[in-house]
């Protein structure tokens, strides 16, 4: 994304993210992309901390190496679904839980709903961000319907498609459900998403969406 092609307010909102990408590419190229732990680490304030939960041993070891000596970051080798029960609420009583499942097994949408319900009971005031793939459109629709039925208030669903649905299921985009979103988030997304869609969409018709599944 070229900042020169963006409206100034949109460029300002994206600047922290783009800066995180630049830090991984000091030669001004684009060879390395920071994963979510590195992006989050870049955004931490001095009083913040990051706990990264990783199930696979090799990936956990790599994360520990990346953050070796970083007193604000802790890497734990653990099933993330278990962590939603054992690590909530945090001692600060404020924070963001990012859930980014691999979607390598059947039933991931159901697990997202069930574990969000369980986590929300333990920590109803937390901010939760749940990533999901837009691939099987029927499964996505059922997931969104199941979220509405949880009774959890303040559920904002963001969809970002880069291509229309095809006869053969493919990764057509990504979705993010945010529980207890910051009050500025919706307005900021309505600035950013049209600009990003114009740059990233590869085939039309495709769209971006913002929908309150429960309680604005």
C-alpha cells in the first residue's frame, strides 16, 4: 500500500502498521512480513505486555528466539483454546485477546463460538478479535448466526473479500469479529476499508462489510 495514494486521514491510521512492516524490511524492499506477534509488539506502549500462545513446539521455539530478552513479551507453548480459560482475566483487567485459529481441522467455527462464550463469561469486559477465513460461505453465514445466538453484546463483524465466490471453494477473503470494540473503531474502518479494498481486491464483484451482530 503506497501512502502517497491514500487520503491523509487513512494514511495516518495505517502508519503504525506500515511502520511495523518497514522495520522488517530495512533495505526498503518487501521481503519479510511481520506476523501478528511482531505487529502487536511494535504497537505496545511501555506499560503494556504481550503473551503469545503457540501450540506447535517448533513455532513456539522460534517465537521464543525472536523475543529473547524482551521483558514485555512472554511466549507460552500451550493450546490457545486452553489459554482462553486459564489466562483470563489478565491482572490489568484491560486488554485485547487475538484469536487466530489455523482452520486446519473440522469444527473450527464451532470452537470459536464455544470458546468465545466461555472466555466472555470469565472476562466480559475484555476486547476479543476473532479471525476467520471467508471460504465456505455457508459456514461463514452459520458462524455469524451462531454468534448472534450467544447473547454476547457488542459484536462487530468485519468482512473483507478480494474476489467473488467460485464453484470451487477458495480463500476469497478474511473476516474479523470484534467483541467490545473501541468506540472509534467503526468510523476508522469506514475510512480504511474502501482504500484497502481498492488496492487489494483482485476480482470483482467483491466487497467489504461492517455489521453489528449484536448491540451497537
